[in-house]
C-alpha cells in the first residue's frame, strides 16, 4: 500500500483550502496567546471576562478556539489589556513567494510557557 505525502504550505488553513486562511491563522495565533496569558493568571472565565471587557461565554469560546465572530482586532485589544505590546512590521515580500503572509511571533519566554 502506497501513501501519498504532501508537503505543508506552513498554514493548516491554507492546506485545507479554507477561504481567508491568513486571517484564520492570525486569529488562531492571537487567541492562543490570549488563552496562554489567561491560563498563567489562573483566573476564572468570569474574572477573565471582566478584565477583558467581554462576556464569560466569549472567554470560553476563545479558550476553546471557537473564533467565529471574534475579530483579530478584538483579540489584539485583549492582548493590550493583558499587558502585551503588539508590533506590526510591514516589509516587502520574497519575490519567489506567492501572496504575502502574516506571521505572529512571540518572545521566547512566552513560547516556552506554552510548551
């Protein structure tokens, strides 16, 4: 039996052929950081909602990666309320690549806490 292996494009959303793959990838990365920071603070979802200015049910949705109806802008505002700076760098893309891409990078100390 022969299995065909396909290389990933680097985005699971693009690999699945989903529309708005870059937006979905961005939202997932931002939500992962919000979830990580809330987990580190050991807050209840209600307390987290009060801190972020959102209902508890939205905190639950973010923690469970259910991001329909939650914009990247809103997630960035949550990160600001959680004491994080957000830097946006716009640069010329590699001419050999297709469309431009969106990348979210976190400091090593935040990444190691997620592991």
